[in-house]
């Protein structure tokens, strides 16, 4: 029990009894007055009767109002002449078995004539306690989740203040008990800094992570004990806004004999015996630290056509042997000191010391010519030089791989160079990037939706949602422009998360209103292959209260080629949850039938160009029926995008498509137009 100032003012305490009872009505919470001589209630306000669920409190014994042990002991003390203040929490047991959490205060008062009274004031804390319990439950679930993951996890707010971390994080960084018990965020951060080899580089990268709220980042940290740590940082979202950062850490050389990574551990690719992606990033970091940047160096990302390399089956012993041969050809095309690594799949990375852009282009031409002379495997090469391609290892490699993807669009062996200029294009790109960051903070993104119709019933069955953005300075920005910048700056994952989270919230409102429409979203190639993507989708579904079977995710063929193993794992994990996964752009590229057989797709979406071909009279018009028959034979639904004319719709239906989507059937809708369409009777939302 603690004594503090009464909630009723001393002025009120000096009023007459009638005035005191009248004052109870203005308190706003339950209160009653007790006669000290007899222990009876002299009067109570309406809030008291409502809280205790009983009327006629006047004349009731004080200890019967709240028959709790602490209260009964207090009134026993009063009868014995002990006058004190009771100020504590209690749990009331009300009629009907209901309980109510309250805080109550009992304090003595004296009227003007000296008559002793007691004022009892009770506040209902049930809602507050429920919120506290929910918060404690959520924290317990978060802790359980953090402890269940195989990675070391650190969660911070946008300013770097620590919200949570798991025991693996504490063990990985050998946090002392004193630091853990003190709960000092600054001490934890400083201890981590003390255990890295390159403190300045660590500080720069961490500062860059917090400076770019939406960007995901990946880097490699060398600890003083020889451990090599991969760190992945991604934004934490709540209600459409970034609220913090989630860092995951994984040791790449856990079996080291107390020293840095050695050949044969996870830093080495076991097939080609070249360094892997982690080893390549470490070498780039070393090049940046060692002073080689003053002389300049070039980085190449080289990807051989996987279909030509491995054949239709997606994997073979012959293809594996061919990889080793290609690795030798890559090294043979380099005339200067270099470092070669296998980055994954059929992709290689090369660091060329003391190389200009011209020297790197010459090396790329030699490799392409070597492949063409022996009718070899088509190859796409991305080129970047320091510092034009970036100032950190992960930024350089990301830009070079983006250039490589541009080279792949040529549909033949080719190379592309990452250009970092300061002309008009660069200035506009910088404005778009800055605008993207503002948009996330100010909630300026929008969703546009287009319906898809079932050709058998004619009813609308799904809505595909895509991102739209109007900047206050740039105006309406085309998705092709800002998504390209998002990919280059590592923001595309955050945009994917925004679309998924807000799309699910909209879908919940649709279904609560009785409109059974599935939500269809696209996932970027990069996002699909990131660790934990399927888990994040599951968390978004749970947060929105949506069922997995009501969500469709479109996966592009390019994602399957870029990182087949990661894409395979992600698609299987999504399908196990009951999410419908659709192969987008089917028929436009080098579709692998083996991939369709291995991956649990529920459907395919024909590329929009096929809708035009289907309505024509040339040989291409026969492709769609053949593709539909093939997909149906594999138990896959077929949906067509780009049904923009009545002739195209008729041709696609005749070809056997299960679903149609396009301007002829429904344009992209936003806000009021979308809500108006949603509220139409189902009979009016038909083909």
C-alpha cells in the first residue's frame, strides 16, 4: 500500500455531505462515500453501480462492495481505529462469473463539521490489462520466433535502438553478461564494433543501411576471431510504413579451426572448386580496403544460358562437367591478374585488377568470341568499374548484375556496361530515388487493380494489383521508371512487401463485404530468391487475417533462370502453405517443361503478346491452342493476359483458356472506381 494525494481535491473534502455526494457525479469513474462510524455506504455515483453491476449501493456494508481480502482487511483495521490510505490494484469477481481488473483508492476525508468519512474511487483497467496481455503475448511469440530461427537475429527501430535479439545473436558476438543485463543499446552496438576487423567499413555500411529506409542490404563481415558473417538487412513494416530494421546474421565458416575460411568450407564452391558468392564479396571488400581502388579495377558478372547448358531437364552430370569447362574458359579470356568465382547456378563473377572499362570490354568480347567459335553456350556479361559501379562490394556486384540482366535482353551473347553519369538521366534517377523514399514515409503509393474472369462461369474471380505512384514534384511516375530504379537501389523488395500488405488488407475488406475475389500479386525475381520470402508472405497473411488459398503470386520465368535452386525452394514453400503460384509470361521465353513438372505451379499466365498472335491468321495463331493443351495435360490452369479486343477474347476462349484479363473486360481501377466496381452485384461483374 502506498499513500499519495487523493484524487478528490481538498476543497471538495470540506464541502457538506450533500455537496460531496453531488461531486461524485462529475468524477467520470466509479466512486462512493463510506460512513466511518458504521462502515455503510452513504452514496455512490452511476459509474459505481454500472461497474459493480448492482443498484442501490446506499446502505450496503463497505466490505461487501468489493469483497476482496485486501479490502476486508482494510475495513477491519478501520473498525480497530487504524486510519490509512489503500492504493493498489485488484480483480473484481462480478455476477455471472465475469472478472474486472481495477485500480482502487480508499482515503479518509473530514467534512467541515469534523465528521470522518472514507472516499472509495475505482477505475476500470480491464481494457488496459487486455492490451498489456496482448502485448506480452505478442512479445512472447516474437521471442519464440526469434529463438526458433537458425540465424542470429537483431531487430531495431529506424534510429538503431534495439527492440529484440535472440540468443544466437548474443552467442555469435560473445556479448558479456554485463552488457546483456544492463540493457544498454549503445553498449551492445559498441561491443559488436569491437569484434569486427574493419570498423570503419562496418560503420559506413551500417550508416548507409539506416540512411536508405526502404532498401534491403547484404554484406559480409569479418570478425576478429576469424569468423566470416553474412549479414542481411531488410525493413520492418507496420500498417504500410517502415518502423525498423531486421538484421539476420549467418556464419559461413562455422567449422574453421579458429582461423578465417579455408578451402573446402562454405566459402568454396564444391563443384568448380572456385570461391562462391560469399568469397567473391570478401575479395571485393579486400580490394576496397587494400588500396587497389586507387589503381582501379573492373568487375564482371557472367551468366551462361542455363537451358543450353543443362538441357531441358534443368540439371545433369554433363551440365555439371560443362560448368567446370566454362570456368576454365572464363579464366582463359582474362589477360590481366584476376579473381574468378562461381556466384550460383551458371553465373560467374570476375574481379580484374588494374583494369579500365575498355580492358573489361575487351575481356568480355574475347569470351563471347570463344563461345561463338566452338558453337558454345550463349552468354550475357555485365561490366562495372570502380568507383562508377558503386562504393561498396554489395553495391558494385548489384549494379554489375543489373547490367548483365540488360545484356540478357538481347537474346544473344552480349555484354552491357553499368554507366554512372551525372547528366540529365542521372539527375532524374536521383530524383526518382529520393521520391521513392518520401513516398514510403508519406504513404503516397497507390494500388491499381484489374479483374480476371472465369471463361466457364463468366464471373470475376480474381483481381491483380499493381503499384502506382504520383510524386508531388515528378507527378505520375511510370512503373517502368521507378521499378528500374528500385531494382538498382535494392528497394524492389520493400515495394513488393508494400503491395502484398496493402493488397491483403483490401482483400479482407472485400471478403468481409461478401465479395469472394482472390488477390493476385507479382513478385520480383530478386525478392522471390531472398531467404525467408515464403515466411514473410505467411506473416503478412496472418497479420491481415486472410486465407492462403485466396492469394495468387505471379512468378516470372526469368526468376527460375536467375537462381533455380532458390526459386524452387520458395515456390515449393509457398505451395505448401496453400498459396496459388502462377508462372507469368508463359510462352514468351524459353519455357522449361522440366521446371513446370518439378515446381508446384497451380496455373500459367500466357504472355500478352500471345493474345495478339492468337487473334491473327499466321502460324503464331496456332501457338496458343498448343500451349493451352500442353498446360492442361500437366494439370495446370491457363489464364491469358492482354485480352484487349473482342476478337482476342473470342480467340482465347476458343483456344481453351480458363481465365481472361485485359482492357476489353476491365481496365485498371483505383480508389472510388474500384470500390464502385466491387460493390456491383456479381451478375454485373461478368464477361
